[in-house]
């Protein structure tokens, strides 16, 4: 092999190596999903995860749950209440529909949790009955006090305004956004309201792989 041939061979090898690394990087990037597509679907991921407070709540079965121990699966926290006249039933019906269209592996790695902003009326029995109208696998959490609930809501930046419970048939003002909790028990981001079913069905499985 002449010197010229050796030079050409080395250059070809270097080009092949660079191309290989570039393709691998592109493919790896695809595995992480397109950030623009996630945002377009309403999924906003935080640049740095947030720890949840050590707040103890009660689930729909009457069992204690410490919110910073929601681990093992991705969790979507929706702050609402069972006496809500509009946004809550609409959102839960949308989440039921989205879940029904997700791949099985995505469903197995996801749990949907209604965090009640009305602990005065939403006891475990009420939560379980209400959620059963939408999906028996949906979970519910209620707090012992409004103060505990506000501590969690403030930590995940999902605001609500405590109601005047002395008024009959009172309503509670709250956000329709969802808090996204990763399998490590930290907040990873938000899903903006109103929910876009079609786009979330495509992008939620991408998010779950991150």
C-alpha cells in the first residue's frame, strides 16, 4: 500500500467513524423524544427535578400515603374534588380516554391520582365511589387538613383557593394542570390544561421512557 493509499484509507476510516458517531447521537436523541413535540402536547419538563414534601395523606382505601414516597411508577397528580361541577369530571374522563389508548407497557408504568382540594367533604369512601365512575384503577388522596394540602400544592406549583366551607354547596377554585411525578418520587414537570388527548396519547409514552 502506497503512502497516498494509506492516507486515503485513514481519511475514509475517520469519515466512517465520524458518521457512525453522528448517527448514534441522532438515534440516541430520538430515544429521548423531541422536546418541541412534548411541549406542543402540553408536557413541560423541569430542568431540575423537585423533591416533594413529607406530607402524609389518606388514599381512597383509607390507607396512609406519604406523598414523597410515590415511587416505582410515573404519577400524574390532578388537584380537584368530587363535588366539582365541570373541570374535574371533564379532565378525569379525558384521562380515562387517554389511558385506554396508551400502549400496555405505558399503562403499566403510569398511575393517575386525584388529590382532593376539598378534604372537608372528600373522605376515602367518597373518593373511591367517585373515581369508580371513571376508572377503578384511578387513585385518590385526601389530607387531614387544608394546611397539609396547601403544603403539597405549593411544592408542585399547582394552586388552589381554599373554599369557605360554611357556605352550602360551596365550590373550590383550582388549576386544571397536572403535576408529573417521576418513578423516583420527585416532580419532573407539568401537563398544561386543557388536555390534548390526541397529542398526549403519542407523547406520554415518550415521556415515560425518559
